[in-house]
C-alpha cells in the first residue's frame, strides 16, 4: 500500500481508502469501485458534443495499477460501469477485453446501477458477472444507491460526492453511521457538492493522497 492511502475500520473490517477513487477490503482481497461510467465521452460524441477521447483507456489503466499494487483477487463495481447504450463502442469493449485477458484470475462482479439498466450488461466474453443491487457480503451490503439496510453496513456510489476545500472542488469519500459513499471512479463524471451530516466523516482526495477533513458541525462545511 502507499503513503497516500487511509485505513478505516467498519464493523470489524479494515477498509483502505485509495486516492485512485476506490476502496480495498483487505480480508476479502477485494477492490470496490463506484461509477466508472465507461463510454460516457463516446456517448457525448455520438450526440455531436466534442469531448476528449481516451478516457476509457485511462480508466482501465488506473484499474490495472490498483489491482496490481493491492494484489486484489476480486473487483466489484458498485453500479454504473457503463454510461449509456450510445457509448457501447467496439473500442471501449476492446480496451476492457485486453485488461480481462491480462488478468484472467481476477473475479469481476458488477452490482447494477441505474445507468447499467439502460446501457445493458457488458458482453459475455468479458467474463464480468452481473447482479442486481443490493448484494450482501457480510458485514457489508454492496449497493449502487446509498440507502441504509438492515442486512449490514452499506457501501455505495451514485452520488459522485465532492467537497470544497480552500476554494477547490475535490472528490471525496463520505463515511456515515450506516452508509459509506465512494467517489465516482470515472474522470468524466463531475462532482455533486454534498451537505455533510454531523455524524459523517469526510475524506477528500487531493492529488495522490486521501486526507481526512475536520467537519464544522454548525456550518456543515469542511476544513483541511
């Protein structure tokens, strides 16, 4: 692991918050990733909106790096792996396919999100198992939408949380009493500035570091 990671304990389990916008569950050797939105840039281009290409290759390369540095044997996507039907390009699936062929022993699971239901499951030859949310792996409930569950502590995405620190907007992890929200993994997803509850712990991602922020409970703002 690296100096920029932060370990937290939830329900007796150690979770490592990674600056690459993912979580590593050490006991299960499992990497948790929310909201890659692969194909989003291609979707925009299909509708005539000029945006940069290469975002899928960059995202896949980032997944590969963190799988290798954590030695994860399983990757679980917490929804919105794909963005839309219009983004289902041959080039995108070829990039994912190359990564799967170079990591054949890594189990990959998609817990479907709202975009996945519209975009459709990835092709069978990518060997990505798909299931509806929620998916229970005690003591956790893996979901796309951040909603409390009687079946365990919820790890989810969907929100694309961000905070403003010294005037800069940063992606963040939000760890509450019953639910933790992961930042969006995709670079081309935007940030939703969140309102912070008094019981939340907030961990911002600043370049290659995860930094816990102090919460001003009166103003619901954050300080570095």
